[in-house]
């Protein structure tokens, strides 16, 4: 469940998400769990430093320095432009990622604008990004070795489900993402993810097949034993 909170943060604002009672209720409903379970997980995350307590109490948001550094690593890459950050929410040092502040406040929300690349390209790339989002809605996001995200669309999940019909592909992928979030040393480069995902799904598929065979095996043996005994009784060998 903590992974689903990470996913909500990275797919919505990128470096934080708002967290009110209403949002918690909707999140619990969307994930099929009780809202009290979600609240316990959030509180545990705050207690362990996964989410920042001060910003949660002051602004009702979920974020942390690690989450923000992951986001800044992604947006500081070439061809990124027009990154807007709320200054009061920042825990990470933007300058460490090569992002320079223009020191310009936008509206009354006190949003600090940071420029990564030539702003003249902002409008064009913004339209292209919006088009890509419409074309492909991401179902799962997995962290890579360099801190960026490997995002899997719903269309890709459906294609993989056809290749592995015996298992729930979306469940396996979410389990894999949770594993990678908790085991940084196991993360892969972007170019290696396709093979890694297929290997992971093959393992889950083989595991399910093995468990199914083990479950069926005792029943088959019991059935065979009863059958043999009836034969012996029928020919008088048990008298």
C-alpha cells in the first residue's frame, strides 16, 4: 500500500500530493481497503520518516526529501522545461540538481518558478506531453537505478496479460514495483527493464503452476489408492 502512495505522488504532482480526509476516503475506495487501514499506513510512514511530519501537519501534504530528490533527478534531465515548484514545500536543494531559480513568484500561491531549459520551448513541449498523457495512461511506475521512473501503460499491461493469462499481471507488476522501491540495489537501468519484467512474470507464472500441481497431487493419489483397494476387494484378495 505504501507503494500506491508513492505512485499517487509521482503521477500527480511529482514531488508531493495533498492529503485530506476526503482524499484519504477516495484513495481507500479506489484501492479496495478500509480508510482506517490507509490512515494507519500513512501514520506509520510519518513515524518512520517516509513522509515529512512538519509539512503534513502544516499543509496537509505527503512528501519527503527523498521523494523530492527523485523527482528533481527526473526533471533536471535534458529536454525538461518549465518546472514549477511550491517553495514552502521544498525539502531538497534544487541547486544540487542544476536547477536555477528565476526568483519569480506566480499569483498568490507563492509558487517559485524554476527554469531548466529555454522557456520558448515550453508551450510546444507542454502540448506534446499532454497528447502523450491522453494516449497512454500509466498503470504502474517502477523506480530505476538512476532515480527516474519506468512507467508502464494500461495498454502494455493488457498485452502482457494475454501472454501470461494464468496470473494477474497488474498484481505481479505492483508487487515488483514495491520490491524495487524497498530494494534500491536491485533496481535496473532503463534498457534492462523489459527483460527484467518478463523474467519476473515468468517466475510468478511458474510459481503458480507449481502450487497448482502440488494442490492437485494429493487428491490424485488419494483417488488412485481408493480405486486400487476396490479392485483388490472385488477379486477376493482382501478376505
